[in-house]
């Protein structure tokens, strides 16, 4: 304070002298009540992008509809979708632009004969062409990259067992490949490779949903679990075998989800379409049970994003202030020491 009092008359004298000499050096700006200052209010943060990973489970996949229904009802509509096997069927229709109620109407009206074409063959009992045609009809024959929501399908490459993510091309064909249970469905030829059920390598495609840009992934797990019981029928046996094969991979991938929703559908038969309504209800119940955790995770991510935005804004304001200080003339720096320079507003 004493230094400022001492410098003020010296600076005023210097300014007066320079003015008398007709100097062109800029005079210091005296701050006024109307001077604008840099706002430190954090900018509005972007909404959290929710991704949903729909796992495989044959007829149990109707539970996915119930989960989506409750998410939409609570204002938590998924922005991106990834599907494996049965999850890819529901995911394709959802990504095409249908809401949960439209999905439910499709499920109720579905005739099993429309998606199952039996054929005696060494490659499998079901050809799978009907499933491909059904899906393409429902999505108005749009390829994956043209659907209303970003959507990917996970399948397994038969030649080397590699997990393959389809993001472009024939939607129905990708879904058919992802749903081709070995020994039941014939493998699907795409390009120079053949593809089978995605549940072998990615039972619940959490990583695929994350790769679509999801900030938060909700995983819906309806896969069979080995519970010490003999599975029902050939399809049940194959389904449980696939679940066992992909169990360790599935557990590791599920651990990377933000939220895991597990509808209670394990006791439903893999081919029992008669329980579709109950599966949807179980999906609704499981989603509502998880809702507090989902909301808490969304709030946590929003808070982290707001804090990061606020910190970035503070750093930008500090850098702007320093740049302003560095550009001042010697005379302006003297004026600043005397408390008379308002050109550089501190952050």
C-alpha cells in the first residue's frame, strides 16, 4: 500500500510530462464501473451419453425391451446401442427408431415361424435367412450406418475365433451372423469369412458400446449360468455350453460396465416364446431395481464433467490474464503497480 501511494504521484507526473511532450505512448486505462470482466461461471456441460449393451440369451432377449422401456420412462434414453445374438435383434429394431412401446408391440405380434426356417444340413438345423429378412423388413432395409441411433453388432469369426464388430453393411445379415448358434444355425458367410454367435467371444458387448462413444454403459445380462442343473433341450444345452465358453471373457467385459442389469429370466426356456410377456416384465423390474444406481452414476459423471469444465475455464482465464500482462508497455506496467491500470482484469 505504501509503495502504491509513493508510485502514484510519480506515475502521474510521468504521464503529464509525456503528454506535454506530445508522446504517442498509450495512456493507462482507468477501470470504470461498467468495465467488463471475464466470466468464471462454468459453461453448460454436455449431457451424459448413455450406451446400452444387450446380451445374448435366445427367447430371454424379450427382457431387453422391458429394460429399455423403463430407461425411456425415466428420461434415460440410450444414445448408442450394441447387441450380441438375441440382443442384436432387439438392438437393431430399437436403433432403427422404434421406441420401447413399438418394440413391445412387435414382440407381442411376432410369429415364431417368421424367423425360423428349418433345414436339414450338416451346417445347422436353421438356415437363418428368415431372421435376416425379418430384421431387414423391420428396419426398412437400412444398413447399419444409416440407422437412427449408432448401433453395432458383435459376432465371432469362425476361422480364427476373433470377436468381430459390425458397424456398416447389411443390418439383417449382421444380426443373423451374431445369432447363429453353432450346431443350430448355419454359419453366415460375409466376405471371405464365416461368422457364428457373438456370445462365444462377447456375451454382453460392453466394449463395443464404449467404442461407440458412450460415457456410461448399462449392460443387460440375460445369459445362461451354469447352476448345477441340466439345461432344457438341445438349444438349452448349446446355449449353456456357449455361456460356459464365454464366461471368463464375459465376466471381464461385464466388469467394465458402469451398471449391470440382470433380469430374472434364467428359468425361462431359450426357445419358449410363450413367456415373452413375462420376460418383458422381468426386464422392467430389473431396470427399476437398478434405477437408483443408474441415477447416482449419471450424477457422478455430470459432477466430474462440470468440475473439469470449471477447471478448464479457470486455466483459460489465468492464461488470458498472463498474456495480457505480458503484452503491456513499460508505462502500463508502471501504472499497474500504482493501481491505475485496468486493461488486464484478474481472473
